[in-house]
C-alpha cells in the first residue's frame, strides 16, 4: 500500500506513519520540515498555507491519503483537489466536535452536525473540522472518503498536554488533587489504536464517518491516575475530591483538570458516553490504560520531561494555590494529614 500522510511528524500523524511503516507500507510524509519524520518514510516538504506550498505534491500516485489538518478548511480542499486523480482514497482525521451541541449520550454518526464550508478560512475548531470533512466529500465523493471523528486522544507524542500534565503532577510526589468519583467511567483513544484502526479501514475500503474513541467505561478516572502513579514510581498520594467540591472551588472541568468532567451533565454525556458501535464492528481494539500511560511516561522522560505543545491549543493549567486550598479542605485544613473520611469521592 502506498500511503501519503499530510503532516506525519507529530502525535496522531506520527502514529499513523509508524503504524503504516510497521505494516511494510510505502509511506510518503509531506510536512513543513519543523520536525523529523519517522525513519523509513519518504519526505516531501512544503507549507500548504503558502502560495505554491503544495508544489512537492505535483507528481506521484498513492493508494490513500491521510490528513489531520485542523485549521482553515480550504487547505484541505486545495490538497484534495490536487490529489483526487492520483490517490485512491482520502482519510480525514476529524473530530467529534463536529456534532451540534448538545451531543446526546450514545449518539452515533447520524447525529446533527455544525455548519461548515469547504472553502472557508479558519474560524473555530468545530466548524473548521466540519469544513475539512466537506472539502474531502466534495472532492473525493462519499465512496472514497473516510471521516475519522476522534474523541479524546492520548498516548505517546501527545502535543496537547493532557496526559503529560497528569504525569507531571503525579511525578512531583506528595498529595495530588484527584477529581472524583474515583470510579467515574471515561473514554479516550490511544493515538496508536486510532492509527491501526484507520489503516485497517483503508484496507477494507471503508467510507463515511466513524466515531473513534474507546467504548464507554473502557477505563475510569481512578484507573488512569493509578496508572500514572505506577508508571512514574512517584511517592504521590491521590486525594479524591467530590465533583461538588471541585466545582465550588471554581475549577474548570476539562481545561484545568484535563480529561475530567463531572458526571450527570451534557458535557459528560458528550465527552465520555459516545456511541462507537461502528468502529468496534470494523476492527477498533483499545489497549489497556496502563499501557497508554506507561508508554507515554517512557516517551516523556526520553524527551526530557516536557512535552512539546501545539501553539493553537490551550495548555492545561491549574493554579497551585487553588489546588492547595482544596487539598487543605480535604485534610481538615491541616497540611500533611490523612484525607478526611468521606472525602474519597467514591
């Protein structure tokens, strides 16, 4: 299989390239040259946002294209138009953010989506991703288009900072504010599992939209943070706080405490209760959370402990004094004591 990956040097794109090389595919990576492509891939350079930036793609034929672009949809449209007669299929890594709010629990790929335009400039994330989908559909047609609507993505090479943030908090040791309940089910997909499913979908010649995230209840908040403690080997104490205590402190779910949102509301249903039946029926396999966390920690330490972060994504950040105040409340206001009985969040 001859595969062209637009991007291919960071996070999801890199996972796709490595997985394809592992299958013995011929892989071409087109990118701006800011990062090293995985060894074994043919490299073409160019900036798709600049005039003439796609010149390196003027020649060549591929069985499939994978595109992870998340800014102006017209960049997807221009690439797709250039490649439509020289590539068999076009897989676009989109997002579940394309669904119109609120996303009902268990909703599948037929849920209503936001407005978007294939030839638009950058607007906001959901509309940009939907515009990217429309660009692929307009150019390659429904039968040759694969739309991968990913949920929360974790794993090695993460450049958004969610799992690396938790690993950093735990690695420091001592008390760590853990948002409960401990057994709160969460959904995510390891970037490598997404990549393997995507390549399998190309082999199967699948088309249309697919929600790509683990089944509901694949793991829990407790299992995720326990895995962080085990992976780092740190002398950390997870101090579980009820959702009400977290919210009363003014802490923003998801942004200030990555991955976590309180149960029982629209946001929780949207983020951690997605319907993924189509992906599971077509080969999605999700590895254990312990493997995702340990491999991410191994990669993070290999790059010096600081994950590279995308400039176009908000960096998770919780003010230390806010966390300390909540922890003090859990410990009866006395630093270093055992968390108060009943504050486990279970």
